[in-house]
C-alpha cells in the first residue's frame, strides 16, 4: 500500500516566463550553542516539520551534521532558494546540549495553510545518531542508521500523515514508537535487538518477518501482532491508522544504513 508523495513540478508557462531551474544550494545553517563542547559524541535529532518530508541519515566520517531544505511553492510549482530573504525565517536549526549530550533540533514554521503554501523536504545527515524524535505532516519520514530511543509521529496535531521507514544495523534496546494517520510503517532491525513488540494496522495488513529463534509470545489478531524478542521489556510500537505495518528482523550485515 506504499504510496509516493508527488512534489510540484514546473509547468511550461512558468519555465518560459520566469524560468524554473531548481536551485542547487539548499543548505540550512545550524546555530551551535557554546555549551556544545564536542561534536564527536553521539547526537540526538529532534525534527518538527509541519508540511513536507523528513530524511535522517547516518554518514560515518562526516565532520558535523548537515541539513538541507528544499522548499517547493505549491501555489506556483517552483522551488525557492533556502537562503532567499523570504525563506530565512521559515526555519530554525540549533545544536545544543541536553543531559550532557548534543541534540540537533530542526523546526519549520510552514504549514499546509501558510501563504504561499509550501512543501518542505528536509534532509539531515549526521556522523552519529543516538535517539530520534520526528513530528511531521504531509509526507514520508525515513531514518537510516543510528540507535537509541525512537519516536516518530507522522500526521501530528490532526495533520495528514505519510509513510515511515526506519532501517538500522544497530542493536535496538530502547523504546520505539512509530505512528502515522495514513501510510505504511516499516521497521528493519538486527536480530540482536530486544523489545516487546506491538504492531497495529487498523486498515491494512500486519507482517512480522523475524528470522530469529529468540522470539517468544507471538500472537496475531485481525489487526495486530505482538511478540517479545530476546526477552526485551522495552516497548516497540508500530501503528498505522490506514496502511500496512511491517517488522523485518534480519542479518545486520544486510541492512544498509546509507542511501
């Protein structure tokens, strides 16, 4: 049931009248707090995007986090430059410390009702990742790599949801909660992970491909699947109100963290 979000495209009239070449520089500046002593510690990422999509990717060897924001003007079908004066106030990106570790917070202020209406495609690349929280509307959320607690809400505050995909070769042993109002939810993890799983698809299919002998208390109903892996007690909740929900536990060497 996975669907793709269609981004606005340029019309021939716009190309002739104003030109519609896509800007190439979409880097978003990050305000670094003086309290951040080192960037080589594991970084947590916290994103709030009111209308768009979010991709978070671990890139080993990266010196510091990088953010790009592609802004599509949905009223005219063209892309705005991130550094345009009209666009600068639409974002806030701050690297601060919380409980002794770096936290990268990214906030967009654009909503589906903003004028002009915009779709913001956020991409966050980070050398390390330990802990993720994403609240998004109107598009897909994808996280590749990392570990730590995960909370993803796609379609928050009554907004439209989208697909959620989390892929990581790391051992997960923290709480995970991934929910969407509409779209598919998929989690791919290593067999060394632990957790007490609850998968719910109110209007879709539930699939659990575990490929591990460390699974106990597996139960299925028409809309749910529950099970415990490696005697874990941390809750791992995956839920879609309108879409499929999939858990895939496989060989960590076959789970590629980069795109």
